[in-house]
């Protein structure tokens, strides 16, 4: 067993250090490709996984008793992991707000529809029900229609933003991978034992350069597409911004369609979605009492 004496005279198993380093690398790779899913529960699962990975890496560092050895091997990786965790958690929190809004809208629309049907069937035997209840039924269905319209706008906006964000992130990752590949290729050719300056080597270099030019042309096309999208996509800091000095956050159901709506239709969810849902339910119930 290979060991080394630390400054505190505590033997460190280098094989264990290598295993820990491999474990951190695996966790680091898993953070590069988070899986947020498409529903509220999957986003919550991913948030939990991000915290679990961060705690796991912290526990790995604690298994290396020597601060100097730990600093030399793990500190840079741990810093990068922390940054990745913070970025992934920001994205997850944004998606969590979106999925929460979708759940509330769906619940409210369902309740309004049920109330409309209940009023209709309850009074269907009454020959005067149309005159007495028509306004209430019409109001309920109008509200359902409005919520459905808001839902459609919001989901479309969210979908566009998701496409913008993930395309940008995928492009950056692809660029980093390409840079590493080019560096590896050039380092390989710089070796005197490998590069013989033959026609075959020359053709190989030409083909490699053509391949990179094609890649960067595709990259430029993607950048141009992202620039066009950026003119219509609402930034994250506008979709989820602090409205007070506390931790209260406000999210608009729609962003750049707000101008099409009047003040009453501009729904904001502040701090907690539950009180608003209760308020909506109480308001609807009071209309039928």
C-alpha cells in the first residue's frame, strides 16, 4: 500500500486519494449534464441531487486529512464544482417557479370548469335557469378561457427561453470540447517522433483544418440564431427578480404579452403561490354563495 506522511504525521493512502479524485471527477461530469425533466417533481429531484452531489464532494475532501495535499489535488475541482452547483440550482429554481405556476393555473382552470358545470347541471331542471344563472356561467367560462390563454402564452414563452438557454449551454460545451481536441491534435503533431512532414501528414492536417472550419461555420450559424432569439427572449433576471429587500420574489405569468392585458389580468405570484390560490378559491366560492 502506497502511503505518504503528512505534515501532521498522519499517513495518507495515495491509492485512496486516487479513488477520491476519480470520484470527484465522476461527480463533476454529472453536474455538467443536469436532468431537470419536464414537471415540478423532477425539478425538485434535480435540486436535491445537486445538493447531494455537493455534500458528497465535501465529505470526500474531509477524508483527506492533510490540508496541503488536499489543496494541491482537490481545491480547483471543488471550486469549479461549487460554481456548477450554483448555476444548476439557479436554473432549477427558475424552472421550479415555472412549474409551480403551471400547477396553479391548471388547478384553477379545473376548479372553474367544475364550478361552471356544477351550476349548469344544478339548474338544468329550472326553466328560468338560463336567465338567472347565465351571467355566472358565462363569467366562469370566460375566466377559464382567459386562464387557458395565459397558460398558452406562458408555456410558449417558457419553451422559447428553455430552447435559448440550453442551446447556448450546449454550444459552449461543444466549443470547450473542440478546443481540447484541437489542442490535443496540435500537441500530437508537435512531437518530433510522430510528425514526419510527409504528404500524408500534410493531407491529414488539411483535412483537420477543413473539419474545424466546418465546425466553426456551424457555430457561427448557431450564434446568429441565438442573437436573433435574444431580441425576443426575456432574460432570467426579468422573469425572476427581487421586488423588496427581503427574499420575496415576484414572477409574471406572462412577460412581453402583458401590454395586451388590462391591470386586472396581470397576475403576479409573490413569495408564496398557496395564498393566492386560496384567495382565488375564496373569491370564486363567494360568488356562488
